[in-house]
């Protein structure tokens, strides 16, 4: 930070922290490119980097605005089409009137009739041009709307493991807890932690650690039945979460056990020799939603069950 002109404040600290920690690939790429052409960064540079790559966008608000714009443009397109049809009908009526009057007496026609016919034709042409432009704008808004949806979805996914990130987990959990489960069912939370993950990084390096995280994320995704409402998220570090909305009491434990046994069978191989480098196990904690539970209390009970699994030997699942 001392090599640049930008002031030392919370905004610049945030930008440089994310850059140094390597947690924001888009920021790192943009900052590296900027440094090639501008060795000393100003307050304006850091502020722009913050706005573009760090500051949170409200995806729900942007999605709503995009939908409203689509509706406005659709209304305009429909109005333009109706106006064009009306202009065409009126023009046809004028042309019929001119033809009828000519049949009676050409002298009865004044120049104003011809001007009216020509004016109507021009108006119809203008309205048709407007309709084309509005439809083009509507298509562009639809494209932007789809792009916004894609970006919004990507912002909720962990880039390394391709499961939900912490922000995506928070949103999914809030959505789940807002819905009341049906009688005899409950919302459940499974927390899983990779055993001895620090040793993996210390012994084999962080690249291998990333491969382990990716492999476990893939295993957990494959444990979820097709069409299921179960969501998988990376809670942080080497910890993962599965959310089971509206499930029966035994379902969460069975899914946690499935995830544990499939992870236990996982073998990480050397890509050059195909020899097995290491195996992985996970410990799990399961909690079911109780009356009066909120997100914090449900997570706390699942985390306590996970801690118990760790304390009693690892590679096991405990229910709260």
C-alpha cells in the first residue's frame, strides 16, 4: 500500500487484503493489468476496483428492475404495433375514399386529400420503425436480464468446488427456514469437515489441498438424488454443509452416512503415475430444526454434533 498514492482507509485496506489473500480472482486480474500501465494507484483507481470487484451488488433488486424493464418494453411494443395497425387501417380507408371520389369526379379531390394519404403513409412507416426499434430494445433487455441472472447465480457459487458459497448457503438456509415443513417432516442441516486437512496442506501442498476440496465437493454433489431439493454448500475452509428441506427424521443421517462412506472410498492419485497419494475422511454433525430454532441455533447444534464426531475419533456422523 505504501508504494501507491491512495490513502490508507477501510476501502483500500479491503482491496489490498483481498488481493494479497488471493480470494478474489477477478480483482487480482484487474489490479495486475492496471499495475502494468499505472505503477502508482490513486484513490480513484482503488475506489473503482472496489466498486467493480469487491462491493456487493443487490442481485434481487437488479433482477426485479430487469423484469420491470421487460414489461415496460413489451407494453411499448404492443402499443406501437396497435398504432401501426390503426394507421394502416386509416390509410386504407382514405385510399378507398379517394378512389370513390375519383370515380365520381376528379375535380372534387383537393390537394389536402392527397396530403392526408401521404401523411398517413409516412406516419405508418414511422410507427413501424418505432415498433422495430422497441422490439430490438426489448431483445437487448432480455439478453441483459439473462446475463444478470447468470452473474447472480455465479456470485452464489464457490469457484473452486462448484457448490454454493457462504453467501449462497445463507440465502438457501434463510429460504428453507421460511417454509414450514409438512407434518411428520423437518428441515435438517448436515455439517461435514474434512479430517486432518491441515496435514494435507502441510504435507502435500495447497495445490493438492485444492484438489481434495474439489473432489469432496464432487462427491457431495453426487450424493444428492436427481431432482432433490437438497443443497450443497462450502461453509468455509474445509467445511461443507448439506441442507435438507422438509425431510423425514432419518433422511439426514442416511445422507450424511452416504457422504461419509463415499468420501472414505475416495482416492487422490498422482496425475503422472496414477498411484494413490492419499485418502480422505470426513466427520459429520446432523441437526433437525426444532421449535424456536433460527439459522444461528440450527447451525450451532449441527456444529456441536460435528465437534463431538471429531472428539470421539473422526470419520463418523453424530446427530444432535
